C-alpha cells in the first residue's frame, strides 16, 4: 500500500483529521492533534477523496500528552486520551461549528459549553462486549474484543462489579453485559444464542445477587427476558427520585446530565400554564423535572414507559402523562407551547420533522448526539424558527462523541 506524508490540518467528526494531497481531501484515522505531520497508509482512494490511517507521527504536537489507559489505541472506546481536556473541548466545538456552517449554512458563535470538571470515572453504565471468555470493548472498526478489567471512564462501582461479573460468567457464552450503578447495582446479560435450563440461570442469578448486585436481567433468544431481584436502580434528579431499569436508555454521565436538565428547565421559565411535549422522552429525564406544568412524554420503548410511569408514581406527579408511541407517529389535537426533542443519532426522520413543523410550538429545545444530523435538522427548522442559542455538551470526555443543545423560537 502507498504511504504519504501529510499535515493533519483540522479535526472532523468521528475521530478523523483532514489533510490534503495533490488537491484531494485526505480523511485520516488515528490519534492525532491539529498541525501534526504524519506518515499515513492509504486505505482507499476515490475520485474526490482519500481515506488513510496513521502509520507514524513524524512531528508531534507540543500539546500531546500520555494516555491514561494502557488499552488506548487498541480499545475502540476512547479516541482523545492523548489530548488535554481543555483542547478536547475546543476541538469538539470547532467540529460542531464546522457542521453547522457546511450542512446548515449557519454561522454563529456558540454559547458557553456545558462540561464536567472531571473527565474521568463519570459513567454510571458500562456496556461491555463479550465472546469466548473475553469481555471489554471492540477494537476500533472491528468485532474483535479487547479484554479489560478496568475502564477509567467508569465509576469505581462499575469496575469492581465488572470484575466480579467476569468471574461469574466464566465458561458461559454471552454477547454483552451491561452494568448500571445507582443506589444499587443492576446487570443485564445478553445471551441470545446460549441455552441453559431455568435451574442453571437461577444458580447464576444467585451468584450475581450474592456478589453485590441487587438485580439481574437476562435477554435470551427472541428477546425473551428473565428477571431476578430488583427491577430498577434509583438516581437523584433535581429533588426527585429517578428510577431506571437496564432495558432503558439513560445518560450515563449523570452528574453532567443533572446540570443539563436544570439548565434547560431554568431557560424555559416561566413554565406555569405552558403545555410541554417531550418527544423521545425515555423514562422522563426532561419531562419529570418540568412537571410543574402540563407535560406529555412520548416514547417507543416499553421498558422506558414502565420506568417513566413508576417515576411519576414514586414522586407523586399527576400533571405528566406517558404515551407509548414512536415520536413520528404521535398524534394530538392539543397545541403545545414547548417541544423537547432528544432523538437518536439518526436525528429526526422526514415524518418526525413534518410532525414538529405541523405542531409549530413557540419554542423548541433540541438535544442531539450527532452534530451532522443536528445541523441537517436545524437547516429545516430555521426556515420557521430563530436560534436563541447553540452550545456543545461534553457528555463523553476522552471520546469523539459530541452532544449539542439548541434553543429555538418561532419567528
């Protein structure tokens, strides 16, 4: 394969850096910093661009630091450990602004980012891959598992319980194990192809419960679910109790999530007398704290609906309702003053976008986990809405993942 020597000019989403060779854009994969000179190996060459991988760093950046984890570079979970934290934030903001400029034709200064002061040990859920006695995370761009015993992004309780789980699962062919840490530890095992008798699963569950887990879910073939012990764990959210089961999504950087929820609620004031629609609501992360007014929460995941209704009950909330429906299929004759959007990485579907524009609320809050689809959707929304503010949320330090938050108002 042909090698090139290039300068990494600027960052792009996905952990890539952009260089140029003979007028062509080169998309470089590898742990880089701006302005580093590198030798790369060409992976693929198209008419308009080249993809390449770092072979050797010739002139490193003076900002480069030693990664904290021994698995960095092999494990695909982290991408930015070689970059100082303050520079990680700058790079992510630069990528977000570039996406807005190119894809949404929006040139605007970003508002102050929402960030964690501690970029380590922040995750309250670990989703570990497993196969043939190994458990950890996939190697970058592969299905090969990097076997680990400790991840510096996880809270201590996750790492300690993960080591216990690996021991308990020795010799059992599972696909994934998810561990969630709230006021207790609860695990989910995904074992779609592994056959065990009920008695064998019962014995395994007893081992988990005896070793400090309060609950265990086992997802088997055809999504059949076995449940042992507690069905949820509890986290603090504002002055409320927020319950979550292992089958529901939640924001694993919970400390920063609490700040974001408070920030959004404060910026939507006054809420009294307003009708709020929370699409892609999950178990009510944004809905429940806003329930000082009338809130409708729409979610397609039945487990999240179950968690959400429990959250209403244990917090004695009566002016919020959960509706199980895909966001794009939700129908209501009501007029909503505020719509909160927190879609998956694919962003809003065409049907979902049409739904929002038909509802035409006074204000929209859009939380995104993909700057490209975020920019694409803002381009359509800004035909009718003005931008109050856009900012980056750094929910995932040490990784290339970027969350964004926009407040929009009807023109």
